[in-house]
C-alpha cells in the first residue's frame, strides 16, 4: 500500500526540524515556511491568524501531497515586521485563543456535571432537545 505508517505522520525523525524558513528572493518581505508532521488543521488556523494581523499582505498555505505530512505557509508582510516574527506572533495568539477555548469548554461541561443531567444515552436518541437545565447548549460561551 502507498500510505505511510501512521506514526510517520506525526513523529519527528532523528534530527528532523519541525519548522524550516526560506526567505523569498523574488518577493520583498516574504518567506515560505515548511511545517513538518502537520496537516490542514494547523495550516488553516495559522493562515487565518496571520490574515487577522494588519501587517500581513498575503498569507496562504498548501499541502503539496496528501501522503507527505507537511505543509507550506507563504507569508508576505508590509515591511514593518519580518515574516518569521509575524509567524511567531500569530502562533502565540493562536495558542492563547485555543487555551481560552479549552477553558470555556471545560467550564461549560463542568456546569453540565453540576446541574445533573439525565442518564447518558450513547446514541443521543433519548433527548432530542437541550440537555442543560437552563436551556443552554455547548455553543453558549
């Protein structure tokens, strides 16, 4: 079969760098970043976080081939910040956002435990409506 072993998709090889930055010689204030052992999930989140920054002129990513576990992020800035620094800031903000989301998620589901919900149905067929006493659901952060 052509597919690699599953562990090869996320375990770094001996001496393999997780991130490689290549400065673009044709476009000013641009770089291509290769992020190894990751896929569309992280690539899209990083791209979205970069585009939210006012200093970024262009940010895009691509996965060259689905059997190769890496993606490329192309970043161009307006010159007030380097592409590498912009990537660091975007990743720091993304980590903060995900940490906040995790905290809110845990808080909401701790309410579910406190409020006393009916016995759990593994197939989700017993209660078709909201299962929270106050009518909230998991999207009410």
